[in-house]
C-alpha cells in the first residue's frame, strides 16, 4: 500500500467543535463547587470503558498532591475510568492533608461511578499552599455525575471549570477516517500564564476512540507535547501541577501516521489557544528557527527567543530591536554563529548575514504592528528546524500577576 | 602569627567615595562624544604602570567586537595601560567593521598615551547592530586624555559615561591596611536591566594598588564575581558585551584574606547598586537560601527565586504568595524537598515545615510593604548557604523596555 500524500491526509481530517466531548465513549461535566466565588470550578471526565493512559507531568521538584496520587494510580496498570479536576486551589504544598484530600476525591468519584479508586485520576490548579475545601468538592461531585453528558455544551462546561486566569475555555477536536471507519481525537486545556517551554502551569486532557497500545500512546504523546506544549512560553515559570493526559481504548497495534498528525493538531490548537490567551498579551510571536545543525539546537534557540523578557517587551512596544533577538539566540549557548545568521520578519528579509539591515526601521515597525508576528531566524549552519510560540510582555501582565487570587 | 579576628579586619577597612579614582596610580575621565544626545558617553581609565588584569566576560555565543579584541590584547600577556569604554552603542553584530572600529579605538588611545595598542582594552555598551560612530569617538578621545585625573570628580564622570539606562553612576572604593601600609581597591560599574545571574548587561572596572600575582588575581576575581555580580538578577536576559576587569600592579605573592574581603565588598556594593537601580524596580529582594546540601544547590535555588517573573510581580504587588517562591525553588530541579523547607520573611517565621503558615496574610502583606525584603528559605537538607539579590517586576519595567533607544 502506498503512503497517502499530504493533501489526501488533510482531506480526511474534519474539525469538530466539541473538544473532548466529541469523542465517543466519553462523557463530561463542569459545575460550581464553591472553591471559586461564582465560576465553575469542578470538572469530571468519565470513560465508558477502561482506558490506556499516557502522561506527561511537571518536572518541578515540588509536585502537587494530585500529581503524585495520579501517578500512583497509573502505576497500578489498571484501566482509567475517570478524571476529576478542580480549579481555584492547587492542593500543592499542603502536606499530608493534601495527599489525603486528593485520595478522598478519587475515592468518592470511584464510589459514585462504581469503579475502583485507582481507576480515577485527580488534577488541581490554582493557588499553592491552601488546603482543598474537600466538603465543597464532595458536595459538588454528585452534581458532576448527574450532569455528565457528551457533546459541546458539557465539554464547554468542563473546559470552563478548569480555567484559572484563562479568559476563554480551550477545546479542540478532529475526526479522521482510517480503513473506512471514523475516529476522533479531542481535548480540553487550561493555561494562560506561568507557561514555560517546560510544560508549566497548564493542564490538558486528551482522549480518542482509536484503540492504541499503551507504549505507542506514551511515545506519541511525548512527541506531540515536545512540539506543541513544550514550545510555548508566557513567562518562563514552571508549576507544581502541570499535566497532560491522553486516554485511549487499549489496542494492540501502532496507530497510522494520520493518528499522529491529528493528535499533533489537537495539541497545537490547545497550545496556541494558551498563547493567545496569555496574561496581558497583545500579540502572538511565532519564532521559526531554520538552518540549524540539529533539532536540539533549533529548539533551544527558538525557546530562548520567545522566553526573553527583552524580546517580549520590544514586541509589546513594536520596537524593531533585532539585536535583542540575536542576543537571546546567543544566550542559549548552543553554538549560535554570529557571522552566518539572517532574519526575516513576516516573510520580509529583515537582516542579512553579518548584521546588514534590509528593512528600514520604519518598515520593520510597520510590520510589528500586526497582531501575529512571525520571525524566521536562519542560523546558516545546517538543515534542522524548530518553531516556538510566545507573546509580548505588557503592562497588563504585571497588573494581573501583581495580585492574583483564585 | 595569629589570624586577625573578623572585628579586627573590619576595623582596618575604610570606605572611600572616589570609586576607581581613589586608587593610586589610576587616572580617569568621562566626556560627551556625541554617541548619545546630551550625556557623557566616553570613558578612559589610564594606569601609571603596567597592570596585571583578570577578566570575566559574557558567555553569550554572540560576543561584541570590543570583547573579542580585548581578549586578544590580554592574550599577548603585555601589561595593560588603559581601557576605553563608550556607551550608546554596543558595537555588537557589526561584522568586520565592528572589529576594525574596536581596534582603531585602541590604537588611537595607544598613540595618544604612547603605549602599545595591545596594552589598551576596549569596552562598549548600548544598542546592538548599530555601527560605532568612530569619528566622534576619535575626536572625543583627545579630550578624554586631557581631562584625566584622580579622585571623585573624574571617577564620577567616567561612571556616568558608561551608563545606559542607569539612573545613577555606580562607584565603590575601600582603603585597607596591610603590614602598616595603606592600599585601596576601587571600581565603577554600569548595569540596570538585562541583568541575569550569568553576568549580563553589565560592565565593571575594578582596580587596586595592591600588587598581586596574575593567577591569584584571576582566582580572586572569579570568586568575587560568583558571589556578587553572578547572584543578582533583573530580568534573566544576558548580553553580548558584559565584562568585569580587575587591574593590579604585577606582584609575586598571594594577597592576604583581607584583600579578598575588600574586593568582595567593592563587588557587592556595585552589584547591589545595579539591583537598586534596576529598570522600574520599587523594591530590593534578598533571598538567602540556607540548609542546602551544598553550595551549588543553594545558589541554584536562590537564583531561581530572584529570577521568577511570578515572584517578582507578586513582590511588586506586595502579595504574600509564598507558593510562588516554593514553586520557583522546585523549578530549579536541584533536589528541593517539599517536606523539609521553611520560610522566614524579614526575620519573622512565615511558613513552617510542611507548608503551615505562621504569619497571617495581613501580617505578611504588611512586611512586604518594606522597600527591602529579605526572604530566608531553609531547605532543611544540610549546612550550605547562598544569597541572591533581585528586584520586583513593575509596570515601569515594561514601559522602559517597550521602546528603548540609546
């Protein structure tokens, strides 16, 4: 069988509106438990059948209780049947009580759903160091179960319930066809600040109805995260609660390339939704590094640029200060060569090899007035490439973060 | 002979006002060359005799022309007789022309002072990617030579001439007595933004009249930089032009502990002057990490905390969000233990082991209203310690950096 061409593949992918609610066998809900004042703050995802689960979680030395409890549950090897997620409280740095509260939440959901506690994952996001108001969570969990549903409305509620400083809920889903059967991959996510190129302060829950072998599922999730969630940056910080979970019916075969491609689309949609919703952001910055010696070099340079406070403030001010981009690239210390690079800005040659400006300051300034800025940095060293996404650093970022409550 | 006690040592140290101008055998000047509009922008430091020189320079892959030319001159092993420094232009990413301009500046100074070009170092700071206006530098250099002088006024002029966004010139000097003779160590520095714990966007020129063997000089400078300039942070960025040079008459003996102590005081004065002059800063944050397994762990944690955008914005908002401090400590990924840490705030116990708050939110908020905040994080793991200094991240930081010219 010949591999399908790119256009043939694209034709077989259909965008859906319902996020994780578009995936058959998945029901979700989101309610107001009272952890936050007036907003939804408790989400439940339930799977009709036992799911294989792949996970990528924070590498912070400080891991919130729900992270460690969920890891323990996954380590039992039992198929996952549900995930409970609250916002408004991170349940991090909460000592033994935090651990007990996370276990109690899983146990209660398990009892309500008639599954084993180890088949339930938990996730939390919000303020660190404050105990989880367990009584409120417990009262609300019953309502969560009652309201479980498929489709857009329920997924929207769940996506809202996991938001912290997010302004909009984040959903993505696609259908695709494989051997004449229709499958879906969908997800919801939250994240708008404290996002760094190491998977920080974000949650994403992805599901598919395509059966996948467990090892393949982990490999595919790790690859998708590397190119999407790990390549976005808001402020370079890293949280105690970050997690991406991907659920699939247990299968025995490796999925086709099309599966990988659709998974990448869902992950990128959600990652870019975070960038666009970044705290105080007024612009999206896409940094394409090309001409690198290898992929690691390309990634390191692209991430250094989107992470630089000086690049981000210049972008906010629409200041065509390309020196800051080059200085940030050099600061990555991965063999950036001062003599071989060139820059383009939104497709126009900006600076040629050796630092010769091809655009006037006025022209460059005009291009920087756009909402979406694409900078391509050719390292002039090889053929590898990588893309990172970030945003500007505005006065509003400071305002939002100078006093953050639930 | 018994080693002197700490109080005996302190008694033999006298603070001086003249910075590098307090050091005998050193003459300095600072003039307006016209690189910047109305401010002094060209400094000259001249040594009566040939000097040994120790250097710590930027590790950015992109190194400005004056950095590479000065390294070349130092590598000849000839004693240094002068240093020329301009502000308003970094002479970085300026290709072959930048290299020629840096060499021409050194050569002209050498001719005016009747020394070899290799005995002159050059330094630049300012905007990247703009050629040095060599004609203006050359016209002004003669005036620099005419105005060379000892003392406070001349050192103040020179310290002003190397400023970029600095609001105040930075000088420090101390006299000390050794075997009944009086010696001095003094310096000037610039730096107020783009400062990171890896020696970024700062220049410091230090001199002493105490003769020191070359190898000892480098060892002592490296140690002093590690505890001072490398432990301050404004925004985590790193520049192409950073350099710290320490000049001393060539000696044959290792200096006494008192020398090391005074050198540390000069370096710390200048480093803290940068923190206090940080772009938009309203507060100084001192982070003392104690109870670490080793010094590397203590340093990494202290630096991670002062570098965190979320810690910095919370500080600006006087928001007692200790979770962000702990999350930043964990994000350093050097074995922070979630169960053993405790925090004090300006000397008061803030959070006890396991995350139990000892101060009410209102009390902690009141303590955060001070101008100087000292947070001590006890890792509870060992006996090593380190201190880092930073500042808050304010709306003014964004305003200043959104549109930065010379």
